[in-house]
C-alpha cells in the first residue's frame, strides 16, 4: 500500500483522519470540552465512549471474530494519539485495551467472546494490581483468593485502580499460594464490578475528579472458571502485557504533548506585548523549536517501537528496553511541553480560561502510572546487565 512520510498505509492514514474528525466534532470547542468533563474535572464521559464504540473504534485491535476490526498495535497507537490530542475524555479506553491484551493472549475462548465483545460494544474494563503495600513492588501482593470447592473467596484491599467506578469487570491479580519467590502464587480473576462484598471507593485527585479507586474485597466469591490464564501464572501474564501497555502510555503522551504544543502556538501567534506578538521574540522561538524537536523525536520513537513490537523484532529484552524507553521519553516530553506552555503563557496558562492547566494536570501522572519512570529506568539499565548492588 502507498505510505505517507510517517510510514502509514493509506488505510492507517484514513483511520487517523477519521479519529481526528471524531475528536474535532465532539470536543473541538472549549464549550464542548467543559461540558463533557464537568468543567475539566472528569476524564471519562460515558456518552462519548458509547459513540466511540458505535463507530467501531474501540475494537480497532481486537480480532474480527470477537467483534473488532482486526487491526494491530499501530492502529492502537494512532487511536490513542488522536484521542488524547483531541482531548476526548475516554480514560476507560486505556485500561480496557490493557485488559483486552491479556484476554487475547490467555483467556479461554468463552472468556474472549464475552469480554472482548463487551469491550467492542463499549463496556469499560479495569485491571487491579497495586495495593497499599505493593505498588512498584508488585510481587508483594497480599490480597488473597482462597479456594473453597468450586469457588474462590477474595479478601483484601487494592488501590490506584483506574476506571473501576464505571467498569463492568475488574481483572484482579490476587494471591492464591506461595512459592520460593515472591511473584509465584499469583493468579488473575475476572470479577464483576457489582459482585457482593466488593466496595469501590474513588480517590480524589488534584484535578477534582476521581479516575482511580480503592477496592475493598470482603469474601467476594467468584467461580473457578473466573480464572484468566493459569492458576499461579499471573506474574508471567502481567509481564507479557507490559510492552503493549507502555506503548499505549507513549501514544497518550504523544497526543498530550502535541496538543499542548498546538495550543501554545495559537497563543504565541495572537498574544501581543511591546507592539508585537510574543512568538516573535528569539528566546521564545528557540524554546518552541526545542519543544518541536522533542515531540518529533518522541513520535519517531513511539511508532518505530510499535512496529518492532508488532513484528516481534529483536530479543525479548530488546523490546522491553524499547517500550520502556518510549514510555519514559514521551511522557517526560508531554510533561515538559505542558510546563513550558504554562510558563510562556504566563498567568493565562494558570487560569481555567485556557486548557494549558488541564494539559499540565494530565501530563504529570503519566510519568507515574503503568510503572513509574524511575522503575522504567531500572528496567532499561537491567537490560544492559546493570543491576543494583545487593545489601
């Protein structure tokens, strides 16, 4: 197929244009964005999410036999870059695609038909790994699932669970046993968000909304058939999905960085001081050039890494290194561009009248979730054979 300068096929270019058109139509004005985000406080709008599903976009990387369009990771990156660039509040799309990746690799045929089909039709899925005592150290998970005949009873607390408050299912990692190493004995379960004994308690964040939650499990019963993958095999299953999750994070960061840059350019071309637009000042122009360089480098890294992952190019550690690099580079760029945007816009960047304050609020946690950038740097260095000294 003919390709554009970014290496897109004609179909991929058309898909990017279609998602961009959707974003412009639904969230193209300030008034629309304020309306669907409750004055910039919320990150997920169920009505827009339903429209995405109806358009077929939510199933872009899900096989056709489960209701998707059969695309791959490149199409997934395009989707998230354009949605986040367009400021479309559909936060649940990220967690749902992470869950979809796990199901495509490990779920039974019956589970795939049910859950992957639900994702395509617009239901949000959440994944719960972190606990108060097990964040970056996920092997320290203590939430337990004990077998009693044909059911498992789940007890414990989870935290930082994105989008659980409007999810239909939660993919839970719980402890079903112990082994010689801490990460052994962990199992994945699909748990209905409405299960008796499960309390979902939103955590208020600095933006005023609540996209993350505490989960409290008190003797929550699920059938043995709710296990996704192998009993005791959750650690391997989680690790195998991290490449895709990091690429999604990079795509979202790329969209955020580009939107911050676009909004800043509009301001710099219009705002006048000392008889000229402030974008004409050399100090400002050079900072804009630096930002443009970083965004273009981030875009090249993101799409090149996505293509390598899609092709299975290189050793596993090479792909782990590449996806961690992409996650760090692009999310740090998104944060820096938003900070520069706020600085160059002066007081206006800080006000609710403009979107820059929202760009900054959303870019900050991007360096934390899906594995903090500090953990990513540990991962990157370990692929070069460098590991921390033992005490």
